[in-house]
C-alpha cells in the first residue's frame, strides 16, 4: 500500500494486508498522535488495509482561542 506521511512529508510503500494498528506499530507512530485517512475518510484503528490502498497519516493538531 502507499502511505503518505505528513510532518515531515514522505511517501512509503508498505506490503499489505495489514491493520491500522499494525501499520502504525511498524512505522513507530503512536496511534493517539495521528489521523489515518483513506479515500478522504477517517479510518478507525481496527480497520484492515489492502495492498492496493492509499492512506495518509496526519499529525493531530489541537488548539483554540482562550
């Protein structure tokens, strides 16, 4: 599968099938710090990814006015 990581931006090829949790463990990324998006939709951690999938992993950013 094609994995687009943000901050810093880079693209990786990872063989599937694989769960979101397994992918993030392989990439050494903490699940709570990122959003995983497939086809414009947020993907839950227990979802399975196929070899043909393209996903984007974005860091969670929070903030707001005081």
